[in-house]
């Protein structure tokens, strides 16, 4: 298995966690029970998504510079 496959797999799971956290945040806001920690619940998966997304975003440029397309 190569690094690209691992980064794509790692990128998928925080996206699921982020979607769940945003759903919980919306439900809490609609019920009027929103607190600060519920609002911050989505920040950790979002930070992980940002890091893996930057790698995946720059991957085609790096492959082009190496002379091959992955």
C-alpha cells in the first residue's frame, strides 16, 4: 500500500466524524441546548481534515514535478 492510499483512508474517517459533530451541533442548537463545547466538537476533525486535505491537494503538483501521475 502506498502513502496516497493511506492518506485517503485517513481523510475519510475525520470527514465522517466532522459530519456527525456538525449534525449533533445543529440538533443541539435547534433544541436550544447548544453549549460552547458542542460548538467546538467539530474543530478536531476539521483540523485533521485540513492537514490531510492539504496533502491531497498538493499531490498532483508533486507528482507532476516528479514526472509521473499517481
